[in-house]
């Protein structure tokens, strides 16, 4: 066990929308009985990419004692599990994260994804 950053899920706030599952590159999150759950703590690297897409504010990072993040565990987990890879698409141009870097943006309670090419239009427009 090490002291490190790890995701914290507020089950009362979680509405089970599933938005947070695919942004997690490690596949650390899954829906269990309609609520987001960390499958195994060594799969969560504490990067927090899931936080921006949660519409209810159910996700935060906390610093506490937890099993160390493990790249090996992630590799094995991805191999054994058939994680459906659903690439995020840019809200503006429709390109997918296979073609461009994506950034999650919050707007009026919604989480939208924009590619880095389209982001300046949002900032300046
Ligand atoms: S994005 Fe938020 S509300 Fe949706 S499943 Fe994940 S934790 Fe729950
Ligand atoms: Zn775009």
C-alpha cells in the first residue's frame, strides 16, 4: 500500500449514465448495479480523466492509502476483459480520438468532447 491519489465515487450522486467508463484508458471503471465502481484499485492511476465527464459531480480525487498503480495489472486486465473501445468524437467536426487529441468541456451540466483543432473556436468564438 502507498499513499497516493485515487478516484472517489459518490454513489448517491452517481446516476449510472456510464459517461466515465470509456474516458478511463486503464479500464478501471465499470457499472455495477447501475453505479460506477472501481474494478480494482491498482488499475486507477489517479489521472482524473473521468472527472470532467461526470454530469453529477460524483467523481473526485482523494489522497489515501491504496494499492500502488500497476501498468502490468492494466495490461493483463485489458487482455482478459473485452473492453469495448468506443472512441470519443469531437462535438464540432466529428473526428474521433483515433485521429485527434480530445478534451472534455463542461457546458450547462453537459460534458462535451472537442478536438484540439476545434477548441480555439470555442475559446475565441
Ligand atoms: S459519469 Fe458520473 S454519474 Fe455517470 S456513471 Fe460515472 S460516476 Fe456515475
Ligand atoms: Zn473537431
